[in-house]
């Protein structure tokens, strides 16, 4: 009875944690979209492209600064709670050194390279973001199974960032790339500040400058994770850089907007995998239990991402230009191509996550390396003639290669019976998308009516096939019950 009571309490906490993280991701997504809307409309494609280029560089460098420590430190603190102060101090020191060195390199590069005064200030301000990364406490909250306490800082940072940009626009009637860069870095400063206040209130130990001997061990453990993260960001960010190098400023703006609009969906995906990874890890040693859990997780993720793609492709054609302006018309097709891979990769990341949970980090890392290589090679070949569209195609190709490489090894670990359900969910999602284009192409009905019809096709098909039902909607709480 006591064990059941403890298990029930853990289950409730886990469900509550997941619910708060998901809600926080939704709010953060809405705030980020408003930020993109204001920045995109005011800067125009060329200046927004320069901002997107800088943001891509910062994102890749941030993977180096984090050095895989948000993953390694969570594992080490969870396994050695008594050493938490020393591990926290080592994590802070490593990231602080890398952040200062990276920022100094950015300052020097901006000074030496031919840039306008405005662009130079934008570079300095946006790379200042790196200086606040060592103070990020998300890994500490995760290690103490209190990830929900990361939400106030993330939302607070977005609110201040969006609020300041909106205030500057109202006061001056315009915003510049310098303003946008400032607000982007301010986001991390506010995020970290609120997180530290929350951690102090929760009485978590934050000995950031305490003596420690954990640095060398964390560096060794973090290196492969850091490399994998750099490769992962290579998919989502390197194409923006390549478009800047090999195409025009206008095409850079198109792709920058397309990739940034996709980012909220990727953030949401990251939150879901952050919640689901422990669920996979705790049953990784039991093949039967692992297979049973994957048979629930795969369809759950498919029900989120496949319909999102089926509706996102036509929605982009319908609302992107009205929201951001006719000058961004060239961003529609790149965004549609970029989001299309989520039809499979939205759930396909489970292949790599399952292998990592079972102790095989090598296969997903090799897959990422191959995918990144394919993405870069395709980018070199396609960006010059096709611009932003070529970048989107190259990115999709890399994603599919990375996912596909993991599948044969995954099938040696588990063989969940999911094919029929995946086909049904995917078919109804594609049918909804096709319905939109059939209505807009062959009738005089509005795009809004066509999108409603597409939504009804998807929802109706999933409901009549039993993929959406009261019983299946109640699956998630059950997943958090620990396996005996």
C-alpha cells in the first residue's frame, strides 16, 4: 500500500510537471510568434535576414557553450545528489569560460570584418546572449525533478523581450536590427534572473564559485553530447548561414522567416521529448515493457505532428503574407517544405531517443553526422540556383537521413506494432491537406472555409477510425506510472 501511494504521488507530480511544461511551451510559442511578427514586418526581408543569420550563428555557438552539460549534469546530480554543489560549480565554470571566449571572438570579428555601425552593434548585442547562458538553471530544475520551475523564467524572459520591442516600436514608430538583437539577449538575462530567484526561494544550492574537482570529468563526458548538439543545430541553423553566403539578402530573409516560424513547433517538440525521455529510460532494460511504452508514444506524437503538418502547409499559404506583408511572399514555399518533414520526424526522433536510453549514443550521433553532411552538401548544390527553397529542401534531406540511419539499429532493440496506426494518422492528415487545395482550386469557396473543411476531414477521420477517443486521450497519465 505504501509503495502504491508513493507511486501514485510520483505519477501525479510527473503529470503535473508535464502539464505545466506543455502549457509554458504554448505561452512561450505565442509570445515568440508575436516577436517574429513585429520584427519581421518592421525590419523587412533583408534586415530580418541579417538578424536571422546572426541568430543562427549564436544558436550554433550556444551548443558549444552549453557543452552537453545540461544532459550530463542532470544525470550526475541525479545519481550523486551529495555532490550536487561541486557538480553545479563545475558546470558553471565550464560554461562561463566558453561563453566569455566566444563573446570575445564575436566582438573581435565584428570589429575586424567590414560592417556598418548598426550591424556591428547588432552583432555585439546578440552575442551578449552567450554571457547569460552559464546562469541558466534548467538543468538543475530537471535534476531535482522540478522542471516546472523553469517555466516562470522562460515566460518572463519572453514577456520582457516582446514588451520592450513593442514599447520601442510605439515610441519611435519603427524598430531596427539593433533593437531586435538587444531584446533577444535581454530574454536570456531575464530568464536567468527569474530562475535564480525561484531557485533561492526553493532553497536549491547555487555555489557557483565553490572549489570543485569535477571539471575534467564533466568535460570528458560532455564532449560527445556537445558534438551531437552542434550537429543537431546544424540542421536547423546552417542553412540560414549558407543562404547568406551563397544567395541574396532577400532570399536570406525568406529562409530566416521560414525557419524561425518553424521554431515554435520545434520548441514544443523539444518539451515533449524532454518529458518522454525519462519514460523511455526507466523501462529501457525491459524489452517487453519498452515496446509496450513505445506503442503508446509513437501514435501520441503522430497525433500531434502529422495533423500539424497537414494543416500547417495550407495555413502558411493562407496567412503568412497577410500577416507579414507581400514582401515575404517568397517565404511561403520554403516554410511549407521545411514543415513537411515533421510528418515523419515529429515522431521519428523516438528512434534516436530510444537508442540513447538503451545506452547507444554512437548510432544517433553517427546519424546526425551523416544527416548534417547530406544537408550541407545539398545546401551547397541547391542554394545558389534555388535560394531559400533549396535550403529548405537540403534541410529536409538531412533530417530524413539522420532519422533513417537509426531505424535498423532501433529495430534490434524494439519492434513496436505501430505501422497500421501511423499509416491511418498520416493518411487522414494528408487527406485534409489535399482537401484544402481541392476546394481552393476547384470551387469559389474562401481559403478560410477550405481550412475548416480540411480540419474536419482530419478530425473526423481520426475520430471514426478510433485514433481519437476518450480512452486514448487518457493514455498520458497512465504512462507516468512507474514500471514495477
